[in-house]
C-alpha cells in the first residue's frame, strides 16, 4: 500500500497524506498518485513477513504554481 503526501514547510509541518492505494508488483507496473505541495513524500505500508526492496522510482511532476 502506498500513499502520497506533501508539506509546504518540512521543518515545521508533517506531510499530509492521501489514502493508501493498493499495489502488487506482480499484477501492476505502475500506480498513479496525485498530491500538491512544495515537499513531496511517500509512505509505504508493507505487511508481509518477507523483506521489501524498492529498486526504482519514476516521477512525472507538473508545475502548477510559481513565484
């Protein structure tokens, strides 16, 4: 299960996460998560007795604001 979140100030704000999305690497090749904010975060919930290895990560980032 994977949740995406973000924070505008990582020094004082905890990331606000959306709902967990299920992910099975044997059945899925990707998962689409949307969040907005200055500092992005991922939370992975792994409830298996086997170890977990993340071997790659691709991000498509769309700029929606500016200074």
